[in-house]
């Protein structure tokens, strides 16, 4: 069931290197994404990682994709440098099979089917939760690989100012400022961040269409949030964010091409404690994903435009049944509207859903489960579920087993792309379906941790091109079998962390390895605090992976080393430095697209 040839290599590497993932968590640390309720990490029966503000700062990462790529089971591939089109693969599942939330709001392109993580500014983020494995029984369509939820910064304590500025290789410059805090019953945060880089030449010089110009990137992000306590047990939460981006890319050898993108999200939530054991949350979210493309040096009029507008009503009720357990009930209504220069035959769809979740603890036994039914205006009803059992044989230990189902909805491109050059969408497509089994053993004690997880994910009705490439159909199947091993420890004051993932992602019809999936990938981090200085080092590595579905061509494996040092000038000022890709490694994550060589960054942060 969970066999894989690279398993021996996985165990040897992880045991020899000691540990990655994130810094050790404490029993008091909680996670929201895994159950849609606040749950202690030590009692969650899912494969989760929590990255708090301290872990994010200590990582030395400059982008969201850098931060996430450090974690077990996560792979990224990008089309050439910062800000370029990137895809997240979680446990071998594609970006279209993974849900990304920002403060509970899903910002997604309904035409492309994925969230543009490359356009999110890391300086605006307070916390990240990664949930691996099927989660459609909680979050609906597309959560086959899992869920990544990003929480932006919130106000706590006395009002205070913060600011940062920095410069780096390839003309990189960043600046940001914010004010956050709490006055009486009102907490607030307002921040601004700007990032710009001249970039590298994204395309390989091996191509006849090679364009030697630099492909730059510019991002401006705004965040605002207010939380007001109306009365004891009752509060109102307002939040909004906007990310504006200009991304240069190459589609020809001479002319310049550019994409302008805007991501926005707003939410309002009313939290009520209706009784001592009864909590209710009613919320409304609205998000947009808009992209304008300018090609052949014509920046006066876009050659194409795509915009997704999504509105969502959510209601959730939590009932604490004491010794019986915790019950969560929820209803959702989601509407998507596509506006585009492409003439789709359908431009709207609606999804109504109801779900129920349960958590129970009976001495050394833990039980968690969820059921959900989605009714979609395009493809009808779909039900998913998940069940998990955990056993605590001794303090610090958790053994668990889980089974869950998930599905992915066809995109508007899949369904309704108009006839063009002999190709068109297929409105008869069914959702992709997945069923996942996993086993795990983990141990945490006194700042040390080890976690082993084995998973087996079957995906049916895969949407792929048909034989003559005139359309797409549900004609393929895939199976992804894998194991992850994570560990962390402290030796002589050095914080060590490592993870390694072994996976076999195969097309069940052809027996070929799925495109861009490496059989083995992972990394190691180390940090040491000496007086006012914190030193850090990181190694990320991945094995070779196929560059096409037929496995006739492979991209070489690679290893990248990053170094960093932060110096505390005083209580309010910190000097940040980082040297990236120290060995100036030349590698590709997508065929014929370059990755940055050796780089550097120097910045200063101020925090009251």
C-alpha cells in the first residue's frame, strides 16, 4: 500500500541530517485550517505545519514561494525568477488541486483554476498553516492535495509603528510601513509594502526565440483589518487586502510583453457566543483576480483580459458537547463570475454546500471526522468525507490513521473555452475525484520532534487532452504514493531542522511519472543565536524530474544553499542580510526557464 523504492534513502537522509520543517511546536500551539475550529496542534489528526511570525522571520525567506518550498511535501516550479508564474505542488498534487486561502478568503482564477502565490508579499504575512491531504469535506472543490491558509498581520498590544527598507541583487528594492495595535475594545492593522526587481532574463538562451532583456517585477500590497468587541462574547471582524503587480515576460525574441494583475479580498465576520458551549460565525467574503496582458510591445491596449469575481456567504456553528466532543456545522453559498476578452459560452456558476465536523477525545483515543455535500450549478451534487483516528501511547507521542475523499471542479477554460485553432472546452466534464489513505507516527518532547507520514492518493477522472488534442476529457487516472519524514532538535545551541519527501507520482494509464514531480526532495536548516547576531543556513535539494508527460526528457536535480545573518542594532532596529544560491547553481524548475544565480539582500527593519 505505501511501498516506494526511495524510502530507504528517505530514512537514511532524515536520520543522518536530523531535522527540517519548522521549529518545534508546543502543546499550546493551535491550528485552525485542519478542522475549521481552533484545535491544539498536538491533537490534530491531519498532517499539518504551522509557521508563526517568529518562524517566518527566522527563515530568511524573501518570497512566499521560498518560505513554502522549505516545507515537507511542497514543491514549486516557476517560469523564471521572482514574480513569474509559479505553481505549488502539495504531495504531488497540482496547484489546481490545492486550495489557497488568505484570512479565510479564497482568491482564485476561475479560468486558470489556481491562486497566484507569486503575487503575495511575504512582509504582509503573520502566519501560515499548511494542511496536507484531502480536505474537500471541509473546504469543497479543489482540495485534493491540501490547503494552504495565509493569515495577514493583526493588531495586538499598544499601537506601534513598523517599517522596513532593503536592496539586493538584480536591482531589488523593498520598502514597507505599518501601524498596528489595540485601543480599548478595538484592534487594528494598516500596512503597505512595495517590492521591485529588475529581474533576470526568464527564458533560456538555448531557444531560437530567446530574448536577452531582463524581465522585471513590481508588487504593491495594502492590508487593513479591524476587530471590534461589541460586547463580551460578541465581536465584528473586518479585513481587506489588495495586491497590484506588473510582471514582464517573454513571448517573442524582440518585443516586450507584460502582465498587469490585481488581487483583492474583503471580508466581514460576526462572531457570537450564543451560550457557554455555543459559538456562531456569520461571514461574507468578496474577492477578485484580474489580469491584463500586453504583448508585442503594445502597452496602449491589452491583447487579452481575464477577471474572476467571487462572493461567498458562510455560516458556522460550534457546539461543545463536553465529554462527547466538539461539533461544527456550516453552510456556504459561493458565486463565481468571469469577465473576459475570451467569449466563454457560460460566465457564471453557483455552489451551495453544507458540512459537519466532529472532534472527540476519550482518554488516549482521538477521533475526528467531517462530511460535506456540494451542489454546483455546472456539474450537480458531490459528497466528500474524512475520518481520522489517533492513539496517544505515551506523553509526546501520537499514532494516527486517516482516510478521506476529495474532488476538483473543472475550470471555465476546461468547460467553455471557445473553438480556437481546432481546440475547444468540454462542457460535459465531470469533477476529478480522489481517495487518500495515510498513516503517521510522531513524537514531540523538550524541543525535539520527529514525524513520519505515509500516504496513498488515488485520483480518478483526471482532466487531460484527448487523443487528437481537439478538447479535454476525463480519461486519465493517477496514483501518488509517498512518505515524508520531518525532525527537529537543538544541539549545542544550534537549531537543526530537516525534512525529506519520497514520492512516486504516476499516470495509471501509461505508467509514466507525472510531469515535474521529483521522486525525492527535501532540505536542511540550521540557525545559531550569538549575542545580538543570529546566523542561519539552508539547503534545498530535489532529484531529477520529467519535463514532459511522456518522460522522454528530464530536468536535472539540484541543490541550493542560502546563508543569512540578522544583527540586532538595538531594541527597535534590526539589520538583515542574506546570500542566496551561494554556489551560483544553474538549474531549471520548468524546461527552458532560468532560475536566479547567486544573489544578495541587505535590509533594515524597525519595530516599536
